[in-house]
């Protein structure tokens, strides 16, 4: 019985008792063919649009090699053919030049194709009918021990790479966007591994110098707080608030309703000693001092949240704004303070302090201009009562025309605070 040949590698299959005296040579030939199929390499120049690789029975053949490198300069889209019926794996490199496609085809079946710019390596297998790209059918690629996935540049002289962090808490997969984004967009995650293109907020909100804040996840600015690169300024009598431990309440600092000239207070360089007071030196510098005229002997305070009003053109007292102070000595001073909110007058009015029946602030009362009921006023006076007896102080007001209202209820809840400090 004559020898036959295998379908895939064309090895000679010898019948029993055949090839006496030449069996060893034929076996060596078969082994060389197997070696070519497992480890053979050949560089093949593509010189025409169609190139056929042969696999001949019992003969070293170009189609049997394990690794084939295609070279040459393509002048058109080209195809390399391998005969049908062969089942085999290949490592194929497209090392040709020229901006044309290169296809590898099993006659009568499908092809794998390198694009015009793809000059890379493909792992393929023939199933007897079609050519299949192994990498296209991989379900996953595992790179262990933080090994890199590298992307080389055009001449492979340098690359960029991706790799895992040193420690991963749990497995995670990222899903790439389905389409390209628009210019200047960035890739963001939805927190579940799904990536998409999004547009960043490219500019601040508000106007120049306005401090930025988060307004529903967007930048915004407000004219209430500005920064010019040197000074931070709060406008419109806005507060600087200091919240308590659970932020349920706060204390605040704010400018008076009217400031006649810009004033900058300089804080002390260090803390004072126990019992000292923060005082001005008359040049906007604040310092801690000890009172030389005596300690504070008494403090009195009262307040009223009800609306108080007068239409009298002479000073009228209010029963709720009355205090008594007992000075420590005849040389003691009494500091009188009044804060009034929601002040309204259709004409003009005045507010002053009385000691008994004496207007102690006759030279400089608080003048109230036309106001819509939203204004806040503050006034003070340092009195010298020249007595050690209990002394009564009252707040009085007059209306030159119209009605003067304090705590105007039409503007919401307000508060009058009158206090006296005796030293």
C-alpha cells in the first residue's frame, strides 16, 4: 500500500512494511516538517497584489512555517492566500511599507486584514475554511503582578502604559464610552465603572473679584463677597458668622449701617492679661489695656421687640427703654449704647439719651433721615454723671415731621437694645 499525506502539515504517512531501507530518511523528513510547523520562521516579500503560500507534500514549504514576516513595498491593496482544507496556527507580522491594506485569506473563506496604518503582529488560526484572528475572540486578558499594557509610538522608540495600583480593594471593570466626546471634554465615571465624556465648567461664575462658591454643583459668585488679590471684603452689611459646636446658633460681626470713612482696625499682636479690655489707641490700632479709672461697677441692659413710635416734635420717652446705674465714684463714667432696627420715618427724627430730665447728648443726637423701615441704627454716648447715687437713663425720640417708628412691624420682627456700663 502506497504512502498518503496528512491534510494539515502534509507529512508522509507510511503504510506498514513500506519503504524498507528508506523509512529512516522519510521519518527525518517528517520531523523536519514538524519542526518547521512548530518553530519555523520565514520572511516573504510581497511583490504583487496576490501572493499564494504553498504547502507541498513531504517538502519544506513557506506555508508550513510557524512565524511569517511579510515585507516589501505595497503599491496596492494586497492579499496573501493559503489553500483551503488546512487547519493551522500562525504568527504573522505585517512589516510592509506603503499605505495599503494587507489581507491573509484561506481560499474560499474569510480573511483577516491589516489596515493601511496597521503594521503590527496578529495571532491567527485556520479552521480549514476561514482565517480567524485569535485576539479578536479573546474574552479577557489578564496582566498579573502589576504588569503594564504598553502603547508604542510610531517608531516604537517610546510608549505610554497603563497598570493597576499597588493595592485594589475589590475587582472593578471600567466600561469605555460608546462614542467620542466633543473637543475639551473629559472622561468621568458614574461611580459604577461606566465611563462617559462630560463638559467641565471652564470658567468661574459671577463677575471679576467675586469669591466663588458651590451653587448646586456649579461655580457661582456674589457681589456680597469680593477679593481683589489683596483684600477680602464683605459688602451690604453682610455678617462674619461664628457657629457654635453643633452650628445651631452663631455670633456674628458686621459693619454699621453707615460708615463715614474707610477704617482698618489692627488687632493686638498677642493676648492680654486676665481682666484686660480691648481698646482703641485712636489710630485704629487695638490693644489690651487695664482700666485706670476703676473697674466696671455695674452693667444694665433692656430690650423691646415691640414697635415704638412718636409723632411729637419734642422728645418723648419710652417706658421700656429705661435703666438705672450706680456709679462707683463721682469721677466714674457711664457708657450708653443703643441699637435700633427697622427704623422708619416719613420725615426726619432724632434719638438721644436723657439722664433724669437732662438731655446728655444735646449736641450730637442720632439724626434719622427719610427711611423705609429697613434701616438699622447704632448710637453711643459716654456720660459723666458726677454722682455715686443711682442714676436713671432713658432713650427719647422726636419726629420733626410725620411718624418715627422703631421696630416697624411691617418689616418683620426687630429688636431695640439699650445698655449702660458704669465704671
